[in-house]
C-alpha cells in the first residue's frame, strides 16, 4: 500500500515540476510583436517593463495575453535605459512589473488595476473602443 501511495506522489510531483518548468519557459519568452526598447516604446499607450524570472511579471504577462489590449513589453535586463526608468519611479529599486498607461506609472499592478487605468487614462486603447 505504501509503495502505491509513494508512486502516486512521485508521479504528481514530477508532473508538477514539468508543468512549472514549462510555465517558466513560456512565461519568460519575449513576445516578438511586442518586444521593444524604452526609447522605441509608444509612451502614449501601455508599456510593460519586466525581467526574466520574475513570477509577478510572468503572471501579469500571461493574464494580458488573454485580453486584446495591445501593449509593448520592455525587458529591463536588456535595456539599461528602461532599468534606469524603472528605478526612477520605484524608489531606486528595479521593481517589476512596472507599467505605464499614457504616461501614468503603476508599480506591480494587477490585470484589473491595469485595465481600470486604461479605461480612465486611455479608453481609446481598449479593444471594444474600435
């Protein structure tokens, strides 16, 4: 009996690790159509500053994939200017995700907070507005 429980627990643990590894890989991939630099980003729209390995960034980026809100993504580890910008709005820390909506900065917002800011600051960016 103990070996059956042990085997089931092993299968569950391995399945969890495989799914977690897949999520880490997929969540950290840059999006080709959205990846940009701080200098090239459209600062009148939505810009998401992130870094690889940040679970909060992966969560927000994954949740935004299920909306039709177009946004630019800037990896602060590949863009020193973006890292400096994030530090300037996050009390000297590289706290990510940091998001700007039409110039208004938000540090570590939820998807709902971000969408609410878009409704208030830039409603023309919402998919339903077109």
